[in-house]
């Protein structure tokens, strides 16, 4: 009976974590480049343990046109590489701007990385009225002058990537692999939308809520049964 209470309590804990996970997904429906988190429960009754692991759904989101020259999206395989305080990270968030010191950065100040390192436009900004152009293969031009080539990378094992923030992913090994240019297309003036489907999240929330309530009822029932058994034992 006590084991039953334990299992139900673990189920409650997993349910709480799932609800938190769903809430985070729903909160990021409109976040550029956000990748949905998927909770996965594995219950091992023989060992009396219950584990919940989170996976990331890297499925591509839709695209929205912004016409901003510094907005970029990747159609196909791969991620942008940004330099963060914790090292190089992968991201599908292509919402960039130029910092005061000339680096192409995201809203967190993470620097966009090219073949030459963090991309800096300071050496080129003094050229008059030159258009910033990003080609589908990741080459960045200011006018006719090549600035750099975007690093479009991937992880050898995507499941090993660790979410550093809602939008950045780190590799435990620190190693990334280049993506063949035939497997991606950089789209200038576009952003990738979140891949969260609100209908799926709401359906999952309803099911999780039902399971949570069932576990709570089981605990109450077993608790009362245990209480009665103790009373009988005292007679």
C-alpha cells in the first residue's frame, strides 16, 4: 500500500513538471526560433523509481517575412552559431541587429559567428550606402565586398544538446559539425516562428491535468485505507 502511495506521489511530481513544461511552451508560441520541449516519463516499477526526461522537438517552424536585412532564417538543416558567455551555442533565432561596436548580435548580445569568428561590420560601415546582402549559402556581402560566411552547424547527436536558454543550445563536448550547403538555405529578411502548436499543447495539458487528478485521488484513497488498517490493528 505504501508503495502505491509512493508511485502515485511520483506521478504527481511528474505531472507537475509536465504542466510547467507545457506552460513554458505556450508562453513561447510567439518567440522567434523557439523549439518545443517534450516531456517523456519512464517508470521503472521493479526498482521503485520514476524518471522524467525532457527532449527537444527540433522540427522546423513556419517563416514570417520581415524584410529587415539583419533578420535571417534557415530553411532545412542546421543552426546559426553565436558566441555566448558560456562558449559557442547553436540557435535558430535569426533576429539580429548591429551593436555599438559593430558586431552582429541577438537581443542577448550574443555575437553571430562566421568563418572568421564573430562578425563585425565596423571595417565596412564607412562605405557609402552599400546594401547588406546575405546569400542562400550564408555568404554576407556589403555591396560587392565579402564580409564573411555564416557558420551553419549541427550537433552529431541532437538529443545531447543542452538548452542554455529558451533559444540557445550547447553541446556537452563543445563540438559541432558543418552542414552541407545543399542541406540548407539562408533566407534573408525572414524569421523562423516557434514550432509550438497551441492545440497540441492544450490537448496535452488536459490529459496531464486528468492524470494528475487521478493520482491525487489514488493517494487519498490509499491514505484512508492505510488509516483504517492502522485503526483495525489497534483493536
